[in-house]
């Protein structure tokens, strides 16, 4: 990473840290699908797998790792751990919010947003789900809107939502907000205090194992009902193992799923790396690489989606993915577009390798 502030050598130190943690065997430009695990995470997972094989596992220690991960995500979000719930997927967290809405409530969502953000609300069957273009989302909030749900960064093409405008419009009309930060937390710092709820699948830009997802809630829990509360949601979990839970946790832990230990042991390790590097520095690095790609794509006669995002997409270029893969470059195809995602383990050489693979390619019409 080469984004050190003037007069400091922190950029080279950060670059050395990233180099020590990653050794990809391919040009991996697909973090928007799944991030790479740092060496520290791989080591932690390997140790836990061995412990579950030889009977030396320590579940109390693993619960401590869950709490370390919760606290680390809270710091990245700018919230205390008491406002962070842990779970497995964005869809489960969104379903908790959907299940807490009254019948007939209107939910405003962005056109083409990721299904895990939208589908839990449509599956209720008794909610009014209204769809608006992303660029018009803020102006589409109206007095009878109960919730606005949107991804901070669009999975398909990397567009960044105008979240401040959305949050302001929602407040003006008395609506709550749900922001999916799966494609942003880790490279795009956000003020989570602007929103009522946020959800984040941590296996992408936060480099955690799949099966880790975080939900943030207001200090009072908002309007959520702990619909899937089990023993882990008790204020004193070990006293809540049998029969009805008599006292739910007085924090967001009341909304926890029982943790999948292996993913959360890995998450504690991965989040420590993101904190060491810093989201601001990682974001500057990632966006610079994406800007290099967009500039180079334009020179090739391609038309990438404009913006200042770590996720870059070229509409109509999905069929070129196979050719790119043959050149040793991992990308994705989403909604007919070729999508590249640039993160802390990528370099300018990675960008140029992708551009070389795309030379002479013509987008489908």
C-alpha cells in the first residue's frame, strides 16, 4: 500500500504488513464476492480445526473471540459493542428487521439492490415494498414510509449511495433506515450513527470467514423484536440454557444468533488486521487502484460505471470474464457486467494485468 501521509513511512510499513499476510497464487480482483484470508486468520482456523479433532477445544475461549470480533466491528462502525449483534448472514439480520415491522408497513428499497436486503421484506407478504432508482431514493421517501433499506455500495456495479441524503429524508418523514455495509465496511468508513440499523456480511472486505455477519442497532434496540432469541440471548447465558429465557440481554446481544465458533475465531483475527491498517488508508489504496482501472478501461474504448468506488464494473463485458480468467485474473460477472474489486492485497501491476487481458475486447450490445 502506497498511501502514506507526507513525512511518514507508514505507507511502506502498511505495505509490508499486507505482503506478510497474503500470498495469492493468482491476480485476485474479486473481493466483492469473497475476501482473502490473512495468514493470521488461516493459522487461527487451522488451530481450531485441530482442537475440534483432538478434543482439546475450549468453548469459553471461543466465546471470548466472539466478543473480540463484536468489539472490533463496533470500533470500525464507531459504535460501542453493546449496539452490535452477531449472526451468520445479512438475510437473517434483515429478516429480523422485517419480522419486527407491523402489517402494512411500507419499505422503500433501491432498484436492483442485493436480494438479501430486499427479499426478507417481500417474503413477509403483508408489507408494502416500494422500489425506486438508487439516485432517486432520498426524494422517494414519503410520510407513510416506515423503513428505507439500501446497500451503501451496490454489489452489481459499485455505485455508492448518497446515504446522508437518504438518512436526512428518512428522519424528516419519521422513517427508520437500514443500510447494508457488506460492500463498504473495510474500505469506506461510514458514520453508523446516521442510521437506525446496519448489517454487514464480513466475509468480503473485512476478510472474515463466511458465516460472520454483524447487525448494529440503536442504543434502545429500536423497534426490533428478538424473534430468534435462544439461550445465548440471555443476560446470563449459562443460566438460560433450559426453559424460557427469563431475562434477555440488556444489549444488542439479545439479537445474537448462537455463534458459529470457527468463523468468529477467524473474524477476530481478520478484524485485527483491518484495524491495524485503518479503513481510511485501505480505502485510499483501493479507490486509487479502481480509478487506475477505470482510466485504463476508457483508453481501451470501454465504458466503466463512473464513480469513486473500490468496486468497478464494465457493462456488457461479462462474456470477457472467461478470457480474463485464462490470463490468470479472477473477476466476477454480475448483471451482465464484468466486475473487478480492488483491495489491500492488490497492486498497480494487478490492474495493468487486467487491462492487458481486456485489450481488444468489445462489449456486448
